[in-house]
């Protein structure tokens, strides 16, 4: 938060500022507050969530900041103490020297599961002792320079950090990258040279890792819609593993953009840990959006958290600006890798479809992740699917339905013997009624069926929002 506020004076002149104040007050009843299999405890509780959204556009600064404080008061629950949770996403980009020197900054805070295979209500209100808060920040100055029409040079430094309120490996990261890309003088041919290095220090174990890469790329672009390229490089890494952590790699890539609404990136390569196919596809129709992606790459719990979808979104699925509702329940992502210094090969597939009609928004999401740990024979597998439907019933009222399913498996890769498994089903239904230009009344119901527990929850609340 401090880093973002320090950037504000740099771009205040000429920027358009918008401040939105929000507050949500809810009363809830759950029949299984602690998410236990036997003798579940029913309880009433109240939730108060004040928040704000700040944005700046123009001048030499772009800034988005959303913050909410969630206070939970468990009235009659003997097993639960009142809680305070912080949720934060802030991003800023300042132009320090026109078209040359930039500074990017980001901060974040959100709740997560301590044991990714433990009980979860899908958000941060249950008293299951399986929740904690993670905090992160990032500072990244960068320099750009154009050598006429011949080449463009980019230099970037980055410092980031990740901390946990309870359990996990707190860490600091330091890195840098350099990239030299061909300019328009080369016509249909293009080339690039790049190098990057990152050093991570894990504070609790006094351990460290290093990731480095050097790469050269050569390609041909016959027209504006198609490009073909090949890359050759070397991975220079140092982390705990059963096999090699460095080696020569190659990659081929095809990029096809037949229209402004359709894009396909497809390729294959080989690195020291095996084959690395990848896919990135998107198509935007008049009212629909299709996306699909697959990647096989080296990752860590730390990297996945720093690159995970943030707690708040400033754009909708179609890329339009969005003021997030800071009081809305934030999703707790089950199945994340435990917060450790481990390294694994991450195989990740995701597909989604979104349809935006005049009176409703419909969508489906399918995801698959397989993590193959480098220092052990353990594997973790996630499979999840979600359907959602939002419909405007009248000018002042709307409804929302969502159905989600996920299965998590942790096993030994040699014998394929299950170490742990978890499967859950979630159903959400909600009605919303606008009371005034600034206030809404909402009624929600949630059913959550886990491996060893079931929870029914009813929520009645009011939210308000004002913008300057």
C-alpha cells in the first residue's frame, strides 16, 4: 500500500481520479460452522465489510486499488472467535521519464487454505482453523530504448515478497531481465535475444533457489496475420531435485490472428524436464468469448501465488473496465500447492466460455492441473468445473446461480497410490433488489458438500456504494 501511495504524486497532474466507497452488512446462518463430519454446530453470525476502490487514469500514472476489511462476529459459537480479514489488490504504473523509464508496483492480500486438501467452505467465513492470509508486493523499474528502426532494448529489475500470517515459507525475490528485439527495418524477418535471472530467499528455512534463462529467437512473418519462429537457449537453475535442473532447450511457435477477434498461439519444445507443448486460443464473437490454454512449465508454490488471479478484478471477461464489489465473498482456491520451497513441473489446462446477452450473463469454466514434484515422487492433480448464470429479472432485480465441482488427488507417482483425496460440490443461488441508486438488498443460499462434511448457509444482507 505504501509503495502505491508513493507513486501517486508522480502522476497526479493531468490524471482523472475516481473514489468509490462501499459497505456491506450481512446476517447469516450456517448449520456447520466448523465444517466437521460429526455433531456439526449451527450458528448465526454477522459480517461487516467496509471497502474502497480508487482509480487514476491519464497524465503519467495509471492506478487501481481495491481494499476491504472483513469483520466476522460469531454470536453464539463456542468454538469460534471473532475474525478480521484483509483483502487487497493494488496496481500502479508510473512513467518517470517519457517513453523511457517506468515503475510498476503491486500489493495484494487474500485468504487461503493452510492445508489445500483440508475442509473449506469456499470463502473466508467458516471457523475451521484452516484459513490464513497471504500478503505480497512487487516493485519493478524498467527502461526502454529504441535504436532507430533497427532494434528495441528493454531492461527490467524486480523485487517481490510473499508472506503468510500463519504457516508457509516467507520469501523475498530479486530478479532482472534484458531483451533486445528487432525493429521494423528487418521487414518480414524478426529476431530477439533475451536473458533473465531470479534469486529467491526463503526466510524460514534459510534456503534459496536460482532460475536463469538465456535465449535467442528467429522468425518469419509473411503477413500481419501469421508468424513462425524458432528459439534456442539454455536454462541455468539451482534448486532441490532428483534429476538435472539445467540444460539446453528449443522451441517452435506459430501465431495466427486471422481477425481482430481471433488469436491462436501454438507450439512445442523440449527442456531438461521433457516436452513443453503450449496452446493459447481466444475468440470473441458479438456476444460470446471462447478461451483455451495449456502450458507445461517449471513452477513453484511461490510463483503460482504471485501469478494467480487476484482477489479483485478491474476488468470483466470481455476486457471492459469494472469497479469490483469489495464486499462480495472472495473465492478460496482449494488444491493450491502447499506453501513451501518445492519446485514442480506444472501441467495446466483451462477452457472457458462466456455469453453476454442483454438480460443475462452465462458461462462455463473447465480446469485441469497436474503438478509433478522435482525433489520427490509426489504428484498432485486438480480437476474442476463451474457453470454460472446471472439474469436481470427486472430493471431493479436480478438473480444468480452457480454450480461448481472439484476433485483433488495427491499420490505417489511411482505406484500411483493415493496419499490424499478430496471431492466437493458447491451450489450458489442469490437474489438482488435495488433499493435506491446506492443501495441493494441481497438474499443468498449456499450448499457445500465436501468429502466428510456438508454445509447449508443462508445470508441476508444490504450493500451500498458511492462514487466521487
